[in-house]
C-alpha cells in the first residue's frame, strides 16, 4: 500500500528545495498509485495545493507558534506543517482528526516524536482558534492571503489596482479547467462533443475559439482513447488565439522558433491542412522528441523538426511567409496551471528582455516582403509585451502593426494587440502582436 501523503511530501520538498517542476514526478507516481488500484487525486491536490499556497500556509503557521523560532525551522519540517494545515483549510472531504493524525504520524515516522509533537501542537492550536488576521498593507495582505511573492503583487497593483489584482490572485488560485483543441483534420466539434456525451464527460465550447472545448473532467479526458488517436490536443484558448491571429494559410512556408511544447506548431499544421512546410525549432532535443510524438499522434506530415538554438539556425534568408516568435518570458499569464512559477519569479528580467529583443531582430531576418512576424508571450508584463513591440517597430520602419481585431474577436484585443487578462476573460494571460513586412 502506498502512503500518498508521504509521496506528496517528498515531491513538494524536492520542488521547493531544488526549484524544479512537479508534473513529471506527479505523473510517474500517479501511475504507480493507479497500478495498485488506488486513487491518485489526493496526491495531485496536496502537491499542487501546498506548492501554490505555501506563503499563506507559512504565515498561518507562524501565528500558532513562536514566530522567531518558527522562522529558523528547517524547510522539510515546515512542509509537514503546510501539509497538515492545507488539509484543514482546503480539503473539506478530509475529517479534521484524519488530517492531524495522518500528518503527525508521518512526521514521527520521518523525524521522531519531538518533531511530531511540534506539528501536532501547531495544528491543534489552529483548530482551537481559527481566526486569521492578515496584514493591513494591501501588498502584504494579498501576498500572504493568496500566496504570491510580494514583489509581483506590487507590480500588479501598479498595473491594475487592488480590486483587479485580488481578482487575478483568485483566478490563479482556482482549480484550472482543461482546454482541448479539436483536430478538425480528424473530426469536427459536433462529432467530438457527441463522443464525450456518450461517455458522460461534460464539455462545452470555448467563447474565445471555435476550435476549443472546455472541461473540468481533466483526468477522464486525458485518458480517453480518442486523445491517444489524435482527435484532440491540450491547448489553452489563449494560446490558440495566437495561432488564429497568425492566420496561417495553405501551401505557405512558415517557421516557428522556440516551438516547445509544440501546441502552437501542431495547430499551425492543422490550419495549413498538412500543406506547405512548417519549420519547427527548439534547442532542447527532449522537447523536440515530444513534438515529434504529437506530430505522429495527430498525423501531421508538413512539419520539419530541428533541435538547435534558434539563434544558431540557418542559413538566414528572407524566405518565409510567416514567422512565429513565442519567446521565453516571465510566465505571469500561466500561474494557475504552473504552481511553481510564482516561486521561480526571480528570473533575470533584463536578460529576458535582451533575449526577446534579439529574437525579434533574428526572426525578422527570415521574413520575406509582405510576410507576417508574430511575437507572443504568456506573460502580463508590459516591458516584455507592448514595450518590446513598440521598440522593435521604432527601429524597423519597414514593419507595421496589423490590428489584432482583423483576425480574432475584438474582446481579446487591446490597442491592436492580442491581450487576454485572466480576471476578465477566464483564460490564461497571453499577449501577441502581428507585424507585416511592408518594405
């Protein structure tokens, strides 16, 4: 029998201590759990929830013990406190006594009675008096109540004010729905919806894209044979909108730099109906391998894969009808689905900005006259979005911005750009600009 709390604990400790992502570890462990006919739901709930809410859990824990001593407590011990508190605060289906007892038993098994008794004392102190007083300062309150780094909260307050920032925090802390893209080379929306209906899986059309369906039954949809046979892919509607803004045409020659994980590339191929050619570039061979697997699953034949650094790809020639630059970015827009990113926001933003600037310069050199350059990110940071495009256009008078509303619904645009805001659109945050080479 697998101790799911213990396995969740090990994954959380690894994620928080080594700055890694949990998805691969979760997938591997859930397969082991399912192999012995147990339910892996608790594993996902605990891992994703504790990682996401650690700031909040840490703050609450400090209220129910000596704050100074607690501040110096080993992180591995703190994670056990987080686990107990998370179950008490957020897992309504777990009785309080079970949440406490299971956590304390695990603590004693791992670190002995002294640690177990400490965790027992913190959890029972919380249960005796559940009143939590958060700081009055807006940035501090939002940071601890919704569990985000204070630095990013301050930036959001600057952009949107307190009310919208709180709505953004609430969206990112909600359980994500799954967006799936219909492979209309193999089926259509009506047929696929009927397929799910026969299997008692509820899906509904996305308001943002005709080719996207939305569901809350994530595990069921991903385990369906129709997924393995290529009738649909996983892709957020905000990401699909970037490709719809690009508006690829049949028989064109297109290049996609920074292509992993490949959702946009495969959608481009589907819209091209497997005609023309799509050059797909990513510097990580293991990511190119995954794109190749997606190609085979979706029966895509017009894509050529290159495991090479985008800045080393050649020969450089203005030969392409469309160039997609889905550049590395700070990832503010996908914090709902990737719990870990909020704690990895110590990226070197100046370095990212320079990379994005160089990517625009490089991508433009591959575009033929009359062709289209699409620059996109999954962040909400103006410096990486509007300012990058404005600076590029200022340096390159042979390019002009094409209003995004010409290709996608106007509700998802702002000042001529594609711009999705989670608290307004119920989608991941995305930004894209479409520019035409006119001279």
